[in-house]
C-alpha cells in the first residue's frame, strides 16, 4: 500500500468518524452529552406545559400550539434527513424514567400478553393520528399539554416497571417514527473495527460496564443491539451508551450512505432478527406510510367533501367515527395493494410461499412514506417557523407586563414564499419516491429477480407518488399560524 493510499484512507476514516471531528467529537465523547441535550428539551417541555395549561387558548398564540406542531415536527424530519436520530438522543421523557429505574430497579421483562415488538406502538400510532384529527390536537394547547403529561407518566411507569428500554422499544410511537425515518439518515452508531470485537471478552457495549463492587457504572445497549452484529439504524435511539461502555473505544458515530445498508430484509439484525420474518415491522412500515398520506389528506379541503359524502352515505354524523372509518379504509387499501403486489411478485419470481414478495418488498415503501411525512411537516415548518418571534414577544409581554422584546409582530410566519415552499415539498416527495424505487431495484438485484417481478411494486410506488403530488398541490391549512 502506497503512502498516498494510506493517507487517503486515514483522512476519509477521520472524516467519516464524527467522534474525531473538532468540538462535535469532543462533545459526543463527553459522558453527559445526552443528558445536556435532554435537559434543554426538558426545559422546553416545561415551557410548553406552563403555556399549555395557563397561556392563551388560541393555538397560534401559545407555545404549546406552535412549537410541537410546527417547529418540533419540522426539526425532527430535518434532523433525520441531515444528521440522525437526534430527537431520540435528546428525548426529555427519558429523564424521569431514569429516576424511575433508580427508584424501582425493575427486573421484569416485557410480557408476551403486552404484545412484544411493534404491535402496541403501531396501535398507539394509529390511535394518536386519529385523535389528532378527531379532536384537533393541533388547535388545542391544553390537549397538547395533556399529551405531553401522558408521555412523561407513561415513560416513568413503564420503565419503572419493566427492565431495559421497554418504553422506547415496545411503546413509544414517536420513537418508531424516528427509527423508520433514520433509515434515510446519513449517520449510524457502529464499530470502528469489527476485528477488535472478535477479540473482545467483556462485551460491555451490550452488558454494561461494572465496578469491582459489582455496581453498574455505565449501561450497555438497553435496546438489545449488540454492536458487532448491529445493522443500520432500526431500534437505535442514538443514546450513545454503547459508545461510553466499550472499554477499547471501538464504537463511534459514523457517516454513511443513507438507505443502502438497510435494504436487505433477510440480514440478521442484532436485537431485531430478520425483518422478513417480523410481521410487526412489516405492518409498522405499511401503517406509517399510509398514515403519512392520511395525515396530509387531513389538511386539504377535499377531505371535508369526502367526509360529507361519507356522512350522507353511511348515515353517520359523528366526525370521530367517520375519521375512524376513513383511517381504517386508507390503511386497509394500502395493505391490500401491497399484499397483491407481493403475491404477483412471488408468482412472477416463482417463489413460495405467496407471502414471500410482500415480506421482502414491503420495506421499500419506507422512503416514500417518510418523504410524504417530511414534505408535509416541512410545509408547516417553512410556512410557520417565524411565528416563534411574535409568540416570544407576546409571551414576554404577558409575563412581564411590558414589551421588552417589542410588540408582537404577528405578520411574521413564513420562512419562504409559498411558491418556493410548494416546489421544495414536491422535491422532497420526489426524493422519497426515488429512494423507494432505488430500494426495490437494488433488492431485486440482490435477489436475482427479473425486472418484471418488481413491476407491481413500481406501479404501487408510482400510484402513491402521484397521489402525494396531488395532495401537495392542494391548498393546505396553515396550522399553527394566525394565517391558518
Ligand atoms: S464494541 Fe467494544 S465492547 Fe462491544 S464487542 Fe466490540 S470491543 Fe467489545
Ligand atoms: S446501539 Fe444501543 S446503546 Fe448504542 S446508541 Fe443505539 S440504542 Fe444506544
């Protein structure tokens, strides 16, 4: 190997290893990096609770009506796209749960009757997005504050009762969204040198590190991801416990090409197994993709005409029931389409059982589903981000009684003109479509399939993409701003 090759490899290794970056690397190596980020978000959560319970009831004039629904959601998808799972890393709900673990020292495993895996989280996701539309959560700071309280209480109780990170792994709907979104992330927590792990006798990255007295001094991976066999980002909260636990500093945060490492559903993933044998993960991808389109559909005017028509046809006037019907139908339709695509793929590939095609290709929906979520959330973020300025001016005015930061400039809302926002969100959706198409093509190549075998999936992806383009070209409600 020439000196030049050695130098090039060394430089590229240093660049891709975020812990070797100046400042950022130092912070990531700091044992309290996560806690410091969590404390910042905890402060914000407390501010939301205060304003949600005691502030103005009009959503655009209340932190609880704006920060979670405009800023937080926009920043979550931006972070997933450009950095990684930063919001699981900085999750404030886990601070009280740490207290619960200390107080109760739970030893019980998550029981079978509580649906291990992603079933419960999927159910909660569907319930949450149905409730979001049915009870207009985005328009009620008070309800938003109660949702935040429910989150804190649930994380405290569940992790006070069950060992490990039961709340993150089996329950948290936001976490599941982040796990799937992080398929598109440019970073991953992984080992620097796999050969070092083959010589390792302690496996502290998963067991945790103990003092001579037997006391735990650093947690290992509570999500059950064993670093040398970890594949990609699924189920990884970016907590960095494994980074701090590894005694030879062999775990780091690395840059990577998004999506590519995640495509093979038959890869044996530590803590997860083979995705092709996990119906809960399959339905999670399917459900989140359908919900991405349904949630955006809830913001455009055709939904009101559809609900009116449904109401007259079914003779049901209760909007919550109609929305439940709409959600069930939407998810069911995508489910039937994906199962049919899978069956046709199995037949064309001469593979059995007929379930085979669905088990392998359903995951290719993930980038397009995430593209739809991102397009939708970015729309609200880009059209409402500046609301933070008058909101803060108004908060200070109400709290202090005089306009320390000036009188609220309520005309401030958009970061970009609406035309630019519309172009940008279409581009994001197109990127998701590109990611899904690439996924299906690469997987077909890995499985040595002919092009015709994946045609049903390409047709499904094109259909969803066109539906998304239609959705994004409809005037969308400007929720979270006084223009809405
Ligand atoms: S990551 Fe560290 S602790 Fe885990 S197996 Fe490798 S060397 Fe051992
Ligand atoms: S692998 Fe486990 S311990 Fe490491 S960052 Fe991910 S969730 Fe945390």
